[in-house]
C-alpha cells in the first residue's frame, strides 16, 4: 500500500472500531479510488461488508481481490478465506469448503 492508502486503511479501521461502519466503507472507497488494482484494499472492504452483514457484497469484493492477486499466494489465500466466510453466511457451505481448501493451499 502506498502512504495515502495506508493512511486511509488505518483511518477506516479506527472508524470501524468505533462502530462507524458506513464511514469506514466510505474511507475504503476513497482508498480504492487511489489504488483500484490493489487486492488488499478489496479484501479490507470485503471484511467490512461481512461485518455489516452483507455477505453477498463481501463475496463479490473478495472475488475481485482474488482476480487481482495473480501470483501472490498469501493474498490469494486471504481472498479465498473471505470468500469462504461469506459463502458460509449465505448458507452455501459446500462451496465454502472448496474455498477453505484453496485458502489452505
């Protein structure tokens, strides 16, 4: 992450810790406008959406992160983990197991 996006992620985490999930989402949106191809930002936003009980959108953001994380196994594993979590929340446990397996490598 560049300095500006790192600062925004730190700010978003602080907002989320205070319970301002909508504010945190807006802050992460700004970070994504700066670095739209950074999969770590999409994972961060996906986790926030899970916290907001929006598993469908979390899944979409995590899949976006996975598509951007070519060649980075650690980031791919994180994206797969978030996809699995969001699928579980949606009651799609069989699909979730497949992504959990991918997360473990």
